[in-house]
C-alpha cells in the first residue's frame, strides 16, 4: 500500500477499467426498456416491474459485496479475484441483455430478469472492488484526489463512447441491431481494459479493515458508526439528489422549455466533455483549498449555472450550451472529490470496516439518490399538470423542478458541508497520520 505519489504508469493502468465500466451503464439504463418493449413486445408494466426488482436486489447487495471483499483482502488476499469474476459476469450479462430470445412473454421476461441480475451483480462487484483498490493505491491526502479524478475522466470517455456506438453500429435493423453489435464489441473492450488494470498496477493492494466486522446486519452498516461518514453521507444524499433530478428531466426540459430536442445529444456531450476537462482544475483546487473547500466551490458553480437555466426559455440554445459547460465543470467536482473524501473517511474510521463496505454503502446510497430523484420529480410534475410534449414557459413548473429545486438542495448540501468535520486535520489516516496534512 503506497503512501507516496502514484506513478503515471500505475495511474494510467488503474484508470483503464473505468472506461468499460462506464460504457456498460448508459445502454443498460437507457435502451433496455425500449428494446424489450418494442422489439420483444413485453408490456411496459412488466418491464418496469422487472427493472424495479433487479434494481432493488442490486442495491441491497452492495454492502454485503463490500464486506466480503474486505474480509478476503484483510486476510492477505487480493481484490483482483473479485474483479475477474465481475468482468466475466458483466460481459455475460451485457451479451444476454442485448440478445433476447424470440418466444413467449414468460420466456422473454425470465431472460430479461436473469440478464439484469447477472449484469447488475457483475457491475456492482466490479465497481465496489475497483473503487476500493483506488482508495488503497495511496494514503496521501492529495494523491487520492488525483486517482479519483483520473478515474472519473476516463469514465466520462466511456460514457461518451457508449452514447455514440449503438447509433454508429446500427445497420438496416436500426437501434436493436446497433445494440447487438455494441454488446459484441463491448466484451473484447471490457477484457482488454480489465487486463490493463489487473496486470498493470504494480503496487500491492491490502485492506487494513474488515476482519473484525461480523457477517450480520450490524456488520453491513458498520460505517454508520463513524460520525464523519454520517456527515459525508448526508451531504452526498442532498447533493446527489440535486444532480440526479436534472439528469432525469433534461430531455423534457430541452424539448418543452427550449424547443430544441434536436440538440439534446450536443448538450449532453458538452456537459460530459467539460466534466472531463475540468478534472485537473479540481485536483489543483483541492491542493490549494482542500477537498472540502473545492467541493463547496463546485456546488456554488452548479447553483450559478442552474439559476441561469431556470431563467431560460424558447430557443435559448446558446445560453443553455454555456450552462451545460459550467454545470459540466461542476460535475467534475462531484466525480473527483466525494470518493476521495470517502477514502479518507474509511482510512480514518474507527468502526473496523474496510474500504469495500464503505464503498458498498456508498453505491447503495448513489442508487437510492437516482431512484428518489426520478420517483419524486416525475410524479410531482404530473400532479402540477405537466404533459410531455407540451411547450412550457420560462420559469414555469418544469423549469423550477429541473433547475430551481436542485439549487435549493445544493445550497442545503453546501450548508452541511460547511459544518462537517471533513477537512484534512479531521481525517488523519489510521496508520499514517502524516499523510493527511494539507
């Protein structure tokens, strides 16, 4: 376990796996409902219930996966075995999802449920262990942000690739054919990039926690005994829901407020590209003002951008492109700084829990944030009378839900962050207290 600077070679090798992990998420979330509803004829209610079941199972398993990984690593094992298993499961799951069989509704429903469970299990196992490995690459306060920023930037590249490939690969069969070709191309990409990470990172990876955490409900929630983790989790929930609401509503906002649904892809590309380009800025900012201060600065930038979005109306495409750029830079702070702070909190924790169970709990919370955002924003808009496809005035209900409510949540998160004991002096490493100096 390193306490010094992570070499460029190791950083590049570690970051590689972020690319295929990010590639998998977007097509699964975006295209699966339409593929099984349109091409295989399943009722949308059936698809929705299967997705809900698979998602609930996926979220609940995360702390258990983290605990299991910590136990193995703490006994002298490696997290690489979990990553190998995750890669195999994820590859098989993606192939299954985008090659559904023709047959009865019962057969297709069973296929969808099984493929989703395998895909989500592989993705969760891979992500939790991958993040835990990143936390263990260095215990240096600033190096951790460098690691998370590199991982986030490569992940953004994976998202952009996944957004473009199905359409590029679509032939006469349209998007379903493009998705099948995507899944066939995805597996060798996943194997190649995973090999770079598994065999290219030279530092040994060992967990310092996990042995004393029992296999029980108390063991799964052991991180909650740490007040710093509770502070961080409260901030993450408020800030995460604030970020997830615009993600759930952006296509409606672009279509019905701006009247420029033809530019949706461009707006998303600007957002993600500026998120990646902003990563080095947040690494530098965290060195100058600390991770807590830099994250707060990102929240302020996000509020400024979304207040502007609230004021926009029909055909304000250029102004919204600037909003996407500003909010994209702020998104880079969300990718780089909270996971870096979580690694510090896990290292300084006195709960006995290792990095894996901390990141497992974090993954569960992140999924809950997405569910809360979609589960609240869409019904509230419906109750307010919004109908998709109906033009909306500037500063109306849709604009308020898309931009104003997230601003209020971000300001609440900022207030909690201001009070939270999450600066460098409050997060001494359990084994290397000198590493946490600013």
